[in-house]
């Protein structure tokens, strides 16, 4: 049956899509979530401010403006964003934590690699690398480039596409990250085969090592396989970060 | 396939019911159309926010899923790229383990050579069980064009 490859991909698509976990509650704009509560809060604040004024308890000039009825409730009421579903970790990372992770605080865990389907004369490979934070809490920013190298050659930077859903993580002490590094390349032409345009001007051949650049230094990963050809640009490498 | 809502059901309950019944369908359609997990999550949220905003005026007796899918596709095409920051927490509906994540990257790569129409047409008819006529209606194309898109999609995937 000539459809076997298509069916294989579609079966895999179905299987992966089935893994999605939807939020149990439907999204609602903030503006409609608690209009009565906002109104009551505003009225209460007005009453308090008036009462304090009457009793001669003066407030700082910034008090009413910063916390009064015209500020926060109005902002909340005008928002069209859904009720926040951010995780505490993500909030912490965006609001409090700005210490970037450095390479020396990570130790390498398990490395696995798996071939991809490949399409139209291409091959792909995905390497999953566990990274454990043995240092302090830090913020891991996914870099826009990674360095690749042959077994003995120097590292060279290449563009890396963020194929995941986030570009940074707050990493607690002792916590592990899982990074999936993917690459695709054109299959070598057979002698006498139809010539194809090279994927880029100066591809890097036989890549066996990748280095993830961080704030200080980089985490070097032995792929355990060989990527035939990687381009600096356009991107042939993807990164996905998982907590 | 559609919610059989009763006449006494409140609009809020209908909205929640539409979410419970169709959220995954909307996500899967968005995933098929965009081939991007995070964008599909965002589109799903945005499509339901649109439904919420129109909940008072919408005709709940008509197929809600079709309305959601058409809205999702329009959002993906016309407006969604300009919406920042993301409307949903990226981790809220993520795959639970690395094997799923790696498999998704693999599938995504395999489907990258298809256009949005080809990918959605193929997945809707071959995976989700939609008829060509139903899928063409949601994708706002003709049945003939949809069949051609499915055929092209299969050819592209088989050539490799």
C-alpha cells in the first residue's frame, strides 16, 4: 500500500495530539469575571478614603492614586486577557528572578537520540539531553544559536529555532531540565542521481557535538550520533526546553 | 457531533459545555492548521474568548464547533500573529513527558512540507473523520479543492 508512510505520520499525529491536556476551565476575560466585586471594592475604598479624611488621618499623596478606586479596578476591568493560568514558577521567573544560569552549574544527565521521519530527501534526528542544576536557583534562557562541531573540529555557531512553547525557565536547585535538540539535513546524493541545490553556502559536515551557550560558558553535549550536514543559516537545528 | 443544548440552559452553561466538548477539537484543528503546538494553544484560547464575547448574540442552536473552527482559522490567518504577549501560559497544556515532545517535533517536521490547507484537509478527513463536504465548509473552500489538497498532501508525504 503506497499510503503507509502517510498513515504512519497521521497515526503519530493522532497519538501526539491526544496527549494535549486542556485547562479544565474555559477562558473568560477578566472584565466579565468579577464586575460586581470590582464595583464593591471601589465603593469600599471610596468610603474608607472619605472616612479617613474626615477623621483627619491624612494620606500620602500617592495613596489614593496608587491604590484608589480609579487605578487597579479600572485596569482590571479594561483587560481582555483571560484569567491568568501562569504557573508559580513562570511568574517567579518573570517578576523576581533575573539571575541567568551559567554553564558550570549544570551536570549532564541521560542522553538519548532518535531518528525522525525526514521528508523529501531529508533526514532528521532528535537528541534529548537531561540537564541537572547543581547550583543556585537561576533563569535559563534558550539561546538563539548553538555551537556545533565535528568530533575533533572547532565549535561553530549556527541558528537554532525554538520549537517549543517557552524560551526560558526558572530552574530550582537540584531540578532538571530536558532539552530536545533536533536537526535535519538533505540526504547525500547517490552517484548519477538528480542534482539538488546545496542547503546553504558552507554547511558543517559530520556534526557529533553541540554546545549550548549560556551566560557564562556553554554546556557541551555529545550527540551519540552524527548529523550529516548543518547550516549556520537558514536554521537546520531546533531546540525545545522542558521542565 | 454538536452539543444538544436545552432551551433552559443558561448561556454561561452553554459556553462551559462548548468548552468541555470541543476544546480539544479546536486545539487539534489549530494544530493541524498551524503545525505549531504553542500557537494552537493560544488560538484555542482566543477562539473561546471570541465565543465568550459573542455568547449573548450567538445562535446556540446552530453548530458551535463549526463556528469555533472557522473563527480559529480566521484568527490564525488574519490577526493572531500580532497578538502579544501570549494569551495563555505556555505550560498549561503541554505534553507531559519528553518522549511526547520529541515525537511531536518529529511529526511536525514530517508535516512541514505541506501548506496549512493541505495539512488541515488531510488531518480533518483522514484523522478526525470529517467528510469532504464538512471539511470544505469549515475551511471555506470547495469540495473539489479540498480533495485536491488532500491528494497533494498524500503525494508530498509519500515522495520522501
